[in-house]
């Protein structure tokens, strides 16, 4: 099969022929139909996160994909060839303490991965290839643990379904599951890429009365208003904290940081009211620290992280699909560009330049 392979920090990914092993007992082979392009992958390409901690190069990146089951291992009972599926990087074992208390999105059990003593799932010229996030969606096929997939209805367009695997599950889930936005509340979202637009939609679905989009690109702010933002703040020309305080009369009930930027994290905390809640969704560079005003904690201001929208993806994703079918969740409008594996490096460039909400790569 063909895959876009990461070899070295700062270098373009190259499309290579990759060998794929047969499915193990609890593994599923999926013919990838589409993959969204996410900023987390760009962090690895730029060296902001260390690929060595995840297995090293060469590696197949990508973690936002959907496709059709091609083959299953002999212990798999929930999937059959021909099933339409979405992959989610929140692969779970079902047996650890996190899984047993319902926090499957925090599972890191090695039981969902192959041991180093076992044959690798992917090889390139005889060398082991790292599978990023247990998925590796920048490839024509994915060989994954069965607990990283959810079966979906056959009439769901797979290019739109791919977005649900990361951007939607992370952003909508941050609003509905992690922060539990209340009806009638005020919300501000820092960053209006795919995850930020999803957080805006989650706040809208939850019934927030005011949703403030914050970005430095006016074109992205216009898009955010189409997705449900009631107000927008151009952070390139004004202080977003002052603007949010003025619009809300003292600070937002909830803020979401969807960039992974130190200054935006700090601003998202400063912009909440007394007793407010800031939720950090963006992936920050490895080792990056943030500074917060200690006195603010006496006002019961709170800050928390969100891992993949605190998802229970086999429950959440079918619900998001129904939101889409009802017109309550916009996905078609989120796709700014489509392309192929050969277009991945250009997709990274466009994302960094703020030209797109989401690029989707199609695997024909």
C-alpha cells in the first residue's frame, strides 16, 4: 500500500510503498477512504513533539480517518469486512482502572499495541515503521486494534465522517463532555481551526446564549460566525481579554483554548469570570509552561485540560452523526480543501498559514 512517511524533522513527507502485516487476533485491517489533516501531526513534523518518544522514524502520521473494513482477526466479533468505520486515537483496553471507571480516553495500556518482540504492523524496506496514535491515517490502509474503531451507518459520507475521528470528537466533546456547557451561558473560543469550530458547535448545541470566536484571521472569524459564533474578536488588532470582558460584562462562563499557544492559554484563563472555567484543548509544544495569576484562584476561577473531548467514542460518534444528519452539526462546511496523499505537505503549509479550516485527503 501507499503511505505518506515521516523521516526527519523539518523535511517533507514522502509517499512510499509500505508492507502491511496480516491482522492479529484482535486487529482489523481498514481500507482508508479519507483522512483529515490535523495540527498535532504538524507538531511532529516541526519537532515540537519528539517522535522518538512514540517509536521514532520512519513513521506514518495521521489520526483522523474513516474507511471500510477489509479483514478482521480471528478474535474480532464486532466488525466484518464491508463495515464502514471511523478510527479514534482513544484506543482502550477495557480492563485498566481508567477504563473501568469510564475514562477510556485516558487508557494507555500496552495491550492495544504489538510488543516489540512481535512482527511490526508496518514495514518499509524491511524496517519497522512507527504507527502514530495507533492509527496512521495518512495511508491507504490502517491495521488497528479493534477498540480504536466504531462502526457507523453506511450512508454517512466517509470524507465527512473522517473529521469526527478527531476534530469533532475533540472540540464538540470538550464543550459537551469535559466542560459541560450549560444552556444560557457565555462562551469564548480561542482559535477557529477544525477543533475550535467544533467547540463553537458544541457550545451552540449545548444552548449557550453568547459564543465569542477569537482569532487573528478575519476570514476564519467569518467562518466561525457561520458555525454559530454570535460575536468575534480579532486578536491581531485588540486585546481579546478586554474584549471578552466587555462583551460579557466581566468575563465568560466558559473559555476554550484550541490553538496550543502559551499566550492564548493564559488569556483564556484571564478571560473567564469569577467562578468561571477555562478548558485547554490545544496541543502545546512539549515542555512548554504557562503562567497564571495566583490571586485569581481565590475567585474560584478554574482551569482544566481535555483529552480528546473526554470521549466515549462508541457512544459519542453515532450521536454526532445524527446531529449531522439533522443539520445541527456542520461538517460539509468545515472542509476547505480536498486532496490526495501527494498534497499532504501543501496541506500542512495551508494549515499553518491559516488558509483552511480542514483539508481532507482522499484515498482512491
